[in-house]
């Protein structure tokens, strides 16, 4: 979770663009990041896929008032609002972006990769589909997310300590620092116009996500979890993951709340 999901980047920098806080070139550069190309397909009034700059402009012309991120997982339609076809596509991709407004639309990324590992050419097509004009599922306010996340971090640290794995030891801390450094090279958390609280919540949510990844043996070196605790079998690692599942859900909810804080703040005003 330290690496920003594509839906998060599109939401954050798309909101800044719609609000006139960044140029189209800057927004596109930030959204595309390390990918080769992003396009939007299926926009009303467009017969062919269009680039991000034109696509975001079209969304604004169609009445989009902002963008909202969704990070669903099996059994947890976080941020989705229907209909079933859109939800199914978003659930498969594990992310989506909602553009509420006069003509509510949703965007689901389809990722196409080519080339050897380490030299991948990645193109992303955002499939545009109609969505319901309804509140997104299970998204807390930023204040609620921050309170829940503070408790989740305590729970995660306590669980990991009792399991004799990452969370409090110097080896785990070093792995977390290295994990964060790889992910943060050249990135900026959120975009202009976001409240400082949203930045704080997103960074904390990503830290919790990194702890969970380390405890599960994910992307930390050997990938088997051996260097981060006594439990080394597949069943024991699976038990860690299951024990931390509620914490992971809280972190994802907080991440979505942070990305969506731009629209929440504007509506409150």
C-alpha cells in the first residue's frame, strides 16, 4: 500500500486539475507516473479512446464535480455505488474512480503489460461506464478514518509483536524504511488543494499497509517472511494475514477517505 494505486493518483491529480490548481500537463504527468500511456475509453460523445488531458476535460464538461476513489476487495465493495456491471469490473481490478455529477460516471483501469521483468511497457485504458447517483459504500469521513486508523496501528503493532514478527523490532523497522524509500522516490503525497489532515491520514494508512505486507512476507526481500519473525510456514503466514485482515480493511478505508477528502472538504464548505 505504500505505492499509490492508479485510482488514487487519478483521483488526487484529477481533482486538482478540475479545480484549476494544476495544469493539464502536470496532472497527466503525475497520474501516468511510471506507466507509458493512459487513455480513457467509452466517454459519452467520444467514439475512440482519448488521452487523459482531453478525457478529464470532457468529464468536467459532462458535469463532473470531482473524483472519488474506490478500493474494493472480495466481500468489501469499498467506495462503489453500482450498478452490478460496474461493481464487478471494479472488484476484479480492485480499484476504480467515480465521477459524480449531472451524469455520474465511473472509470475502471484495464492494465496491459509487455516486455521482460524490469523493463515492462505498461499501458492503461480507463473504461468509462455509467454509475448510480448514490453514496459510495463504506467510506468514512476523514475524521472517522483518522481515529480508526490510530487504533488500527496500535492493534497491528500489538498483534505483530505477539506473533514475534514485524512491527516493533529493529530488523522490521529497517525493512519498513527500505520499503518506504523504494516507494517514495519521486512521488508527492496527494496533490495541491488537499488538507494537511488528508496527507497525514494517507501516510499513516500506507504505513499500516506496509506493516501488513511485511508480516505476510510480501515484497521485503526473500518474500517468505523468515527474516521478520519465528513463524515461517505457509499456514503460519496465512494465519498472520487472517489476523490482520480487519486492520488491512481499516487502512484501505482510511486511504479512500484521504483521496476523497478533496470532495468532502468542498461539500462541507
